[in-house]
């Protein structure tokens, strides 16, 4: 398993957020973490990446306890894309080169440059290399931060609402891209998502969070009308269009 989470619990001073979280994912898994605002999706990603320190529980990356890894070693294993990121007056190439920071001792090597170029090519950003990040569209900037995470050569990607504020085309483009990268690079990804239909179209594993606990987790068998209604407190119907399931508020 690339990622194993055992008995993870986290609470802020004012309230508990996550309770007894247990799951694991392997190479090629696209895990969509779903639930209402405040369910703990972003907090879970931050606990896995040690941005937040869980009070209880263990996070294992390929069997190694994440709490015993240095920040540099953890950054080599986990590529994290936050929900919000600053617009910076730097070129796309230099922004992606930041992903090589865990590997660079004094200055970037030829290998570092080659890996950045590969990440740009994978994301279709070759022609953007010398453009400034703050001049790009939302979808283009999102591809840049994913390329930066990919340049870390991680085993695991953590993405916090990667399609947030994107238009319909870019939502599909970014989601399709994430799925392709996971498959081609044989990574695993934990992706916090709001859009159930995007999740059901691109993910192969699902975790429904409610009141800080895992309400249901597994494959498509857990994405039932009953489970969705219980988690979101909203009546829905699931319709099938060809081989694509679609959730429709009833």
C-alpha cells in the first residue's frame, strides 16, 4: 500500500474534527474524499501531510511512519496541492522548479531541469514555460501547481479541491489529467472534492465523511442514493447515462 491511515483523530481547541479514520490506498487509486463543508476533508489531507499534527493515529507512507520522516523526505514522497495558492510574479518554469526543492543541495542540476521539463510536458505546459504565473487563467495556474507537485516525483498526491472555481471545461480537463497521471505514473491520490458527478466520473474509490467519521468507504458500491442523502441531507436520484452515473437533486 502507498498510504495507510490507522486510527487518525484530530481536534481544534474549539471542536473535534476527525475521529477514528482508517483507510488505505494502493498504486493507481484515485480516492475522492466527499462530504459537506466542515466535514474534515481539508483537515484530513493536512494531517496526512503533517501540516497539522493529529492527536492520535498513524500515517504510513509505503510502510514508513510519516511522523518519523524529515520534512525533506516527506516532500519527496507526497505532492500536495492546496485549495488556494498565491499568484506570484515568477515564470511557470521557475514555479515548477520549486517542486525540486527537496532534492536540491546548492543549485538545480541538469537532472532537476529535465524533470521540470517532463512535468511541463505531461501537463501540456511547454509553451507556457517563460510566461508569468500571475498572467495565467485559473485552469492554467492549477495545472502549474499540479506540475510542481509532480516534479517532486512523489508516490502520493494530495489535492484539496483541485477544480475549485474552475469553469466546466477546466474542471473536466484537470480531473481527466489527474486520473491520467495517476495511471501513467502509478501514483495514488487523495482528492478532496465537492462535485459528486466529477468524483463518480473520474475516481475509483470513495470516502464519505460525516460528523468527523467515515460514513462509508469503498468502490462504486458505496455511492448509493441512501448514503448520499444521509451525508448531504438532501434527497437525490442517481441516473445512468450510458456507463456514467449522475447524481441529481430530487
